[in-house]
């Protein structure tokens, strides 16, 4: 049985925001830190992985779709990169980093005090890349939860970078939001599972300083543009919902979507 669990997700290789969240007293005091995928695909991939490894057994890392893509690219597979930073990040990884990412589980089930069995996944329990949103229809939720045991009444996911807590036919669904690529407002987003209660949190950061640290530490050629866009959360929650909505099966893409669609 695990006590208090801090849940982080979608760090995407951004060390200063990760460090700010790890310094939060409630995160530092948590019995376990679960990170629900997409750890390193960003401008500081190795620094982020090394920081997560330094947490030792207090951290449980779950595989995300971007982690799987990094491994494939690092091993020379024919993969269509989703963006410019992913192949660059893959090339920075050491063999040990690649093996770490390749060995990550998905999903992970833990017995948490006050919750019972909790499934921690990236996108959904059955997939690290399919999309569900806070307003996905009930039929979609029923579809993606078809393989989840009936006694599992809590599912924690990530992937879409937007925090929410909602009930789906008496099952609690939690998305902590994103550390490194938040959609909606800047800062490091995370969740806390404590004694049967879920709370969502946002750690404010000095965005200018965080951008400067990323630019100084990274050799990614487009690091300034990347950090300016993502750390300022220039993609809003409305942009993300419009872009991701068709991917949960609700309908065809909106022809008026912004040219620069959010990454998941």
C-alpha cells in the first residue's frame, strides 16, 4: 500500500520547471512520485532523465508515446518524427538512457491508500497515444476503459497536457497536466493523491528565467523558439481542445484550427 502520491506528467525535457515542482514541499514529502510519460522529448533530455534517476525508488516512471518514439529513433528505426526536437533529443541519449526508456512499463497499477488499485497510464490504460479529453463522450470512455478491472475506480493519465478531474460512470479520472509543455497557462502542473482526495496544483515559475536556463543549457538549434512557445504556454487550452477533439472520435477536424497545433 502506497501513501501519498505526487503525479507529474509530460515533462518534455524541461529541467527548470521540473526542479521547481520537485522542490514543492508536498511533492518532496510524498511517499511516491509517479511520472506518467513523455519525460525527455524536449530541449534538455539527458538532464531531465538524470534528475528523475536521482530520485531513486521514490519515482515510478511510466512510458509515454514520446518516450517510445525516442527509443525508436535512437535505435535507427524508420519513424516519422512528430516535430523537430524529437530526433534531436534522441541523438543526445546515451545507451543507458535509451535502455531506461525502452524498459519503462505502460500502464502501472499501484494500491494507493484511500483509493485502492489505481491505474497510472500515459494516454489511456490500453494505449500510450490515443486521446481522451475532459469532455469526451461517455461512449469513448467506456471504449478505452473496456479492459480495466471493475475494482479499479481511479485512473490517472496524461498526454493532452491539460489538467482535469472528473467522474466517468463512478470511476475517477485524473490528468495532472504538463510540466514542460502546459496548454492554458504557464507553470508546472501536477496532482496529489492523498488519503482518498485528489488535488490539482500549479507551481508558478519565473518564465523569463526558465527560458534563459533552457537556452543556456541546451544545444538544440531552435531552443529559444521552443522554450518561448511552450514555457509561455502560447498554445491555450481552447487551441488544444480544438486540435485534439477530433482524435477522440467526436468528428472531423475543424477547418479553422491554428496552423501550429499542440503536441501530445
